[in-house]
């Protein structure tokens, strides 16, 4: 497509579909007229790593997060918890899992949390919600025996149901994950956020693998913002959960800083901006063709 467009002198509009593409997915297509990105951080990454003129980059915000600015998608707390089979007065620790390839350590961490919740380590009326990755085809084997309401609720993969995720994040007292964009979803809704940076019960040789997720160029600014607290052991994990459960406002300035760097403009109109910019590019191409 790019070669054909260049031969015909057509403008080429690039759209960055994922926040790690400017840093992990190789070179850009040649000849891009303009590029649409989700954040100012991505625009900086394109300038730093690809030498792209920032004036040719438009920041749209994250279209998939537009729903977080629409009050009509959110349910009352009691309805959300009832849908999970939980009492309305329980607090939630939401553990967003990766698939089997990137999250082999996560079932052991979930089992640890289930055991500690059962021991009352984080106070009464607390439930662990284990959300399987939408593309995890091995979740039943990986998490066998873990589902035990109201202590632990395991939800199966639900591809595409972002309104469900939005309601879970809004009601979560703490969100836990191993890197991934779900931590940005949590920060978008100002949920206390914990990044797993250790390998659970896996051999120590796997520890470095998990730590390196947070050293990738797209993730370093999230860590630097203070929006997500990294934990490198079970004791650090327990301590972070207790701290956030005691004080949900802890690290709120870091989350606000991360939203500013990674999510703005965060006004529910990112999809509109993408459509408008595509239309504008088409209009310019038409004017050039008629000149």
C-alpha cells in the first residue's frame, strides 16, 4: 500500500495503534505525511527514536479510553459486585493477568494473595478478583482450583468488553498487573496501581525477565512518574497492598503526572479527533489533486 501510494503521489497517514510501537516494533513506514499518536510521550518517542519532526505528529488521546469519560457506562457499586457474586461491602483487589507466555509467574502470585486474604492479612471483607487476559486460551489449566468466592473470583477471558473492564477498575481498591497497558487503564480512573516486578515462585533465573519489562523505553516514563508502585518480592507486595488499602490517595500525584504524560487529552473525544484528522487528510489530498 505504501509503495503504491508513493508512486501515485498520495499522502500517507500513519496511525500508531499501541503505545509501545514507537519503541519496540521497528522502523516506521517511509514517506508518512502525518502520524496520529495517543499521547505526548509517543510523539517524543517518534522524535527521539525515529527522527520524525514533531510538527508532523498529532496527539489524539486513547480512543479505547473514551468510555471512561462517559458516566452512562458505569454501574452502581452494588450491581458490579453482585454480578461477581460478591457482597456489596467487599473491597476488591483486581489482578489483571497476562497470557501464559508473558505471565507464567502470575498464578503463583495469585495463590499467595488468596492465601494471605484468607489469613486476614489485609483486613476483613476483601476479595481478590483475577481477570484473565482476553487472549488466554490456557486460563483454566493455569488457574485450576483458584476460584473460591468470596475470597477469590476468577473471571474468564472477555475480549472486547471494555465497559466491563471500566466498571471493575472503577470499583477496585487496588489494581495489580505485570506491566501491560491495564496499569494505564487503572491510572486513568485513579485506582492505586501496583506493578509486579518479580517472578513469584519461579526460579530466580526468571526474576530478571520480569524486572526487564519495566526497563523498556515505553515503560520507563510510567515508572519515573510515580504513578505505579513496583514490588520485587512477596513482602513488598503485601506492604504495598496494605498501604493502598489504608490510604487510597497515596501516590495520587504520581498517577496525575502519569495521566498528563501518557493519556492526555483525556476527555472522551479521542475517537472524534482521529476521525476528524482522517477527514482532514482526505480533504487536503482532494485539494492537491484538483490543483
